[in-house]
C-alpha cells in the first residue's frame, strides 16, 4: 500500500507541470489540455465595435499616429500596431482598451516566448503542438465592458474601481472577456497574454490549455511599489518600464518618493531654484511634462502614480536653495540629528516655511490631482534634536514639539485636500508623535506587524510596508563607510540595518492582515514593496525589484491563502513565478532568476527539500 506521504508526492508530481500559467493566480481557474492557435488577424470586438490587428502594418507608414482618436479607429476598423499610445489629458475608455489590445498582441506576437527553459530537457517538442497535424484556431475575442467608467476609475481611492474580470475560451476557439471597468479589461488582457507561447518554428503561437474558464478579482485594492528617486535618480523611461512590469503583475499603485535630503529632482516652475540647486545634476530632474507623462502612462496601464514630498524631516536638500528654512543640514555626527546623512528638517515654528510650502503646493498639487487621488506628506524619522538648532524653538522636548508638528501637519493636509487629494503619512506621525489626523488620512506602516495592529486598532486605513518582508533594498550590505578601529569592529561584517535579504519566498510568506481581527483587517487597504535607493540605480533596479515584487503581487491579488484556506505553496508557485520571470525578460525587464535551469526544466519537487 502507498503511504499518505507517498500518495501526496505522486499527486504533486502529477499536478505541478513545469510550464504553468498564470501569475498572479486567478481566484477561480479551470483549464483543459487542448491546443489552440492564435492568428495575427484575430477578430476582436470591444462592446460590439471591431478592433483589427494586422502584422502587415508593423513597418508601414500608414499606422495610427500618437494622439489619434481610438474611437475613430474602432469605428472605422483601422488596423492597430503595437506602438500606439494615446495622448492627451482626458481619458477615454475606448482608447485605453484599444491601446491595451495593441500591447497585448504585441507581447504575444513580438516577444517570441518559447518556453524551452520551462519544459523537460530536450522535450520541448513533446510540449508543443505538431504544426503538421492540423490546426484549430481561436476565432475571435469578444471584449465586453458592462458599466461605463467614472472619473474615479482613472484616479481611484482604494476600492473605488472594480478590477474584476471573467474570461472564457471554448474548445472551439471562441474567447470572451467581460469586465465591469476598463481597468478590469486591462487585467483580463494580461491574463489572456499569459496563456500563449511562441512555437519553436517561429511562425505559430498557441495555448495548450483550452478550454479555459477564469473568474478573477483582487483581494486588496492597493497593490503598490514605493520607488525612491531622491537617493539615486531614476530616469523617466526606467519609471515607465517599472510601470509596465507592475501592470503585467497586476500591481496598481506606484508611490514615487521623489525628494529627500540627498537631492531634489522635482522641477517647480514657480520655484526653479529648488531643483536647480537641489538636483544632483541638471540632467537629473523631472520636468512638469515628465511628471504628466509618467502619470498618464500609468493610467493607461491601470497603475495610479502618486508622489511623496517627505517632511518635516528628510527635507535637507531644500537647504541648498533656501538655507533659512532648514535646520541641521549635513550636521555631524549625523546619527545625532537623523537616520542617515545628510540630515536636514524644516523649522517647525517658521512662517517662512509655511509660505514656502503654500507656494510649492499651489504650483505642484493642481498638476498632480487630475491623475491621482493621493499625495504623501511623509513624516517618518523626525529627530527631536534638530529643533535644538532652531532659533525659534531651542528644544527637543516632545511636549514642546508636538503642538508645533500638529499645526504643521494640519496646514499641509488642508492644502492637500484643497487640491482634491487625500493625504498619506508615515506611521510615526500618529503613533510616535500622537498627531491627530483627519478620518480620510491613510497611514503607511513600516515598522512591523505591531504597527499595523496599533494603527487599525485606532481606526486608520493602512498601507503595509513591513520592512521585515517588503523592503527589497535590505540585506545587501552597508553603504556607510567604517574607519578602521571601533566603527570597523562594531559593524563588521558590515550588514545593513534591515538584514537579511528578503528573498521571494520570505515576501511570499507575508500576510498583511496577520493577527488582525476581521474589523481591523478591513482597514488594511493593501501593501507596497519599498525600493529605497541608497545602493540602487537604474542599472540594478530590475533585478532587485523583479520577480520579488511579483511575489508580493500574488499575495495582494490572490490572497495569502487559496480557495481551500491553505497557505499557498512554494511548490505550486515556483513554476508559475519562473514562467512570469521569463515573460518579463522577454518583454525587456531584466528580472532576476527564480531558480537555476535544472529546476525550471524539472518538476517542482525535484528542487524541494525532501518531505
């Protein structure tokens, strides 16, 4: 007789095929084992209007130009090419969906993703269909959006947009994607793309999974990445590449930590001196056009981009243009004044600071509010000692500083709300400083599960960025120099403050609502993986972020537990994550390996610890 353990192993061997779409896991997914081919002239309709695709126009001068009307193109059945990107300040559902169709088909037909690395060694031919033994084709893709998009669809507060979709593919080749919103259509199109592989002949594209039935929706409405662009500058194209990869992983919020004490790369037209003096170099700034372009790029991919100007600490770069506003800039030893050099904080009892921020926000916030629902005012790691150098305070007593900080936060959040935005702060503002916040304010927690528990217990909506799991810069060593002697001995072997490295398995084990009551869990709107950039620049960005952020993406979209209530298994996840990594690489994102090729060509259990 088989033992229960051996029986389980046999089940695992039968179930976990090396090639196994989809990432993140749908809420409900059934698939068959029949082959269907996808034609480059697939008949596609969106709410009854035809969208045509033809590879014959890929290098043709007559393809639709940037900015042309998608509605006109749909109605006139004009062919699409992959490079079409709508432009303009308004957002039209047809344009968003039609451009997404173009990107989806460009991904399938252009990336030429042959999954040899994901099938048994030298047995790709056994996985692929035999193109000489008849071909059953997908006939059509019918896209149906059941409700009209609202303005908030394109800049939603957490939970305001319905991202759910249903997808079916019959054995006869009829495909249908149904969603409530255009954002749901985007999510469904990404799933559609992941069903297909390029044949090794180079002339066919197929899915081995027909028939397919999927019902899908996210568990958490806020699924984000925090990208620090102040410690090291990230170019506009690097940010857009990150947005692309986020959309592929069904992540939907990019939080740009755009300024800090190290640099101020954000151009403010009414205050040109701030970026002129505060940026690392004239080439390393974001113009208003850049910011506009990044936000619009995100919206067309279902990714909301919002910005953070961290204050009243982490603002030292302002001293390079307005030294009268800042205390403790680049003071030494830095650890007496801040968490890392150079230090610098706003004076908390200064009308000049208030005038500066009024001018800053009057310029900046109206340009952000058409594209986002949020603005982050920071608030982390404010050092009480800084105010000892403030001639208007000369104290580090919390009893003295707390009322000043309360007034400071109230004033900035009033400006944020006046611009039609919802404020976000770091957890120290309510937990360490006991600042009273408006009921609309969202709090970002980073110091652990206890912080999330405390914040939700106080009734705050929370974004989880638990550094024990979600700080992807951790575990890569110190960036502060240690002189020979006491510092050398103290810090040897020079690990960073948040060791260890957060590998994808650790990230995948994290549950943002661990140990919360049902009522507390409802207040956790989601999570963000943080890319603090002290030792990260565009050269390193992709491999550090991906596919670890993909692991977080599945936890946030699919939930930490499966339909049976069990924690999702690494054995089941690894083949799919490996495939997602290969797809990202094929699309131009240099994601790190999940496992060596021996493991990706094997069954999951061959590279697992013995039971």
